[in-house]
């Protein structure tokens, strides 16, 4: 951690403060300077470079259930920003527009170059409503749409794009060199301090993100009070906690003016009744358990209970957290008891009932009871029998691994279709590789394993698997010629990509 903090200090010295930016809802004049110094394509490449390291870090979390909830908030915000005209054709096509999860207890969220927004589990765990969480996402999304990152970078004319990437990736390497939990990557506790301390958004940029973010939030259908409530919660908790658990406030400092403006905006909007309260409670409970996997922490959550007369949200929180912790501890009896509590609390709320059912399927799969896990997932298949979401698809694929070959074949085809639409989904590629292997399709399995590694940024590992596929195709008596051709083409493509990356690394080091 000392090395990480030293790297953060070095960045704060190397990169000057961002210039003052006139608050506005559209970019034009100010954006021209940013574009001259850091084009949309260059910003995306920088973001991809940072994300390659983040995705390989143990604290990068692809939890399909929790990520699906985050996506249910993120997608309407991106749609609203697009409808408002904040996302022009160039940004629409070139940026990633991806929200991702970080396994960290601190309260934090951050924007990265190229349209990536990270969310710490600690932030989800401390928010009381979906509107509070959505307000933070709307704020970070606005940093992206208004190109505050590019503006900040453009302030330092003497720093090239590659030099800037080198600084950020140098912090990653420095933090990993300690081999300590919590300091093994850029995205752990000090992540946003490192990246956004380097970006150093100005006060005007923060006000602009508040103002435009508020409009995006309300247009997306979230309660307008979410932003003011979130500010008040952050202000209150930061006064009570000075142990470094709120890095968001170090990169997005609150002041009386910002809080006052957030409150004043409520006067111009109509109040909206809170929705999705129990679904958010389930996400909150899941984040609280997953953000700290130490045995003692899991046992504390396992012991959580609520009296029969407690409000539904309190009972759901206790039941869900205890069931998930018990599942991770492999205490099946306690997990079943807690699941019953959660199911009773979620009754009447379709989304919350679904979340509890997915947890039940997860718990049953962990103990090898694929029959009952499949029954728990049945209500969430569409009319054509296809899974209704990525989370359901992945859980169903795990169930299919224990079923007959026709069932597994259908599951593999569903996964294959998904990868066609989402070629960067490493988790689905990995599951697909296991499915093809069990279906005695070794060439397809090797290709899927390669794509999983490539999606995580491990080009060397991807090339290794693709070459193994080539060798298999040459020696096998029965060859899938189409798959062999795909492997040949992908190998050439990835080898060329690896050479370009090596050249960039040499240029940065030089």
C-alpha cells in the first residue's frame, strides 16, 4: 500500500490541476480543445489499455446477478443521455459505455477514459434506494459524455497519450509489487484516488456533472430526490467516518454549494414514489456479503436475523445475506432456513422474488443439486424456452452440464449466440469452453478458452490456445473445417494485435 500511495503522490505532482470549465449542457467549444489533444479514438484506446489490467485483477468482479442489477440502472441512464443529445454519433460508436463492479468495501465510483465506469461494492452496500445509486451513475456518466476526462488531460500539453497511460499502468505495477491483499491493483482501496486524482476534475466540471446528471437521472425515470439524498448521506457518513472508507469524497469533494443546488433542483420537479425497494435491498445484501469474503465476515452475515414482524426490507436483507453467506460457507441447512425467510419477505415483489430464486439456484448448484436448481430457474425462461437474462443463462448452463447431451447442446448454442452479440464477455466464453469440452468438441472448446483469455486482455494466453487448436486440427481425423478456419483467422488477428501492443509498450518505455 505504501508503494501505491507513493505512486498516487507522484501522479499528483506530474499532472497539473484541470482548468476551469464553463458549465454547459453541450460540449462544442470546450470539447474542441479536448478533441485536439485527445481524440475520441485515443481516449478509448487509453481506456481499453487500463481495463486490460483491471479485468485481470482479482478485485474485478463479474457477478452475473449483481452486474445485471447494476445494468438495469445503467442502461436507462445511457438511453436518456442519448435522447438528450449528450451522446453524439462519434461517442456512441467509439466509447464502451460499460459499467463494471469492483470488490471493495470502500464507498466509491469512478469514470475512466473511453466510457468505462467502475462501481465499488461498498457504494451499493451503503445506498438505501436504486435512485441514490443511479444518481452516482448519472454523475459519472456525465463526466464521460461531457468529456471531462479529455479536458483534464488536455491541460497538460507536454504529456503524450502513451506517457499518460504509462503513468497509470505504472501505478498498477507498483501496487502489485507488494503482493498484499488490498494493494495488489489499481482498483483496490486507492483506485479512484490514483486515477481521478490524476484527472483532477475541476469544481466547474463537478457542478456540470451534477446539473446534467440530474437531468439524465430524471429523464431515465428515477426519483429526482435520489441525488440530494445521496449527497446528504455522503456528507453525514463522512463526518462520522474518517477512516478512509469514502474515497469518493476525496475525488468528488462535496461543499455547501453543491448540496444546496441539489436540494434546490427538487423544487422544479414532481416527487416520485420509490420503486424497486426490495430489489435494491437484495442487491444491497449481495454486495455486503461479496465485498468481504473473509470467514469471520461471512459468519457475521450468516448470523444476521430479523423478527417475524420486522418490515419486509429488513427481513429480506437478513434472509438474503444469511443465505448467501451460508452458501459460501457451505452450511446448507442454514442456507435453506435463510432462503425461506428471504422468500417470505420478497412475496408480492416479482423482481425481488426472482432475485431470491436465483440465489436459491446458486446455492443448490454449489451443493450439486442440479435437479432442484433447474426447477428454481424454470419460471425465468422465456416462452421459447430460452433464458431470460445473462444471469439465468449462465446458471442454466451450469445445470445443463449435469444433464443429457441434447440439453447441454441447446445451452451451448445459447451461449454461442450470446458471444456473437457480446464478443468481449470472458465469463460466457469460459462457460462455453467447458460446455464444448463436455460435448466432445475439443476444437470449439480451445477456441472458446482462447476468446475468454483474449477478452481479459491476455493475448499471449489466447495465442497459446489458438495455436493448440491449430495443432489439434492438423492431427485430428475428423476436423471441423469451419472452426479450424475461424481459429486460423483469429490467430493472425491476435498475433498482429499483440505485435502492436508490444510496439506501444516499447514506445512508452523509451
